[in-house]
């Protein structure tokens, strides 16, 4: 993935999580991914595997492809 794709991904995960009113801790519980890892994804310090992206998209009830589309700020 390019740096711009990673930035879009991290921004969208955070955006959709907040739109759903879900905290990082709640997302962690729903996905089985540690809260620290969720934080690292949203801060751009980690790039999630496809398996983790699927877990996150399922927990947020968001189609996976939407994480890769640049959204309005």
C-alpha cells in the first residue's frame, strides 16, 4: 500500500468508528484486536492485515472497500 492509501485507511477507520459512536475500547472488544493495536492503526503506526480489516469492517458494519475511498473531511 502507498502512504496515501494507508492515510486514507487510518482516517476512515477512525471516521466510521466515531460515526457509529464506538470507542476504541469497544471496537477492541468487538473485534478481539487489542485497544493498543486499534490506536496504532488510527495513528498510522501499524497497518492492519486483511484479516484484521475484515474484523473491523464487520464490527462497524461497513463494507471493506469503503475504508479505501477518500472521504470528505
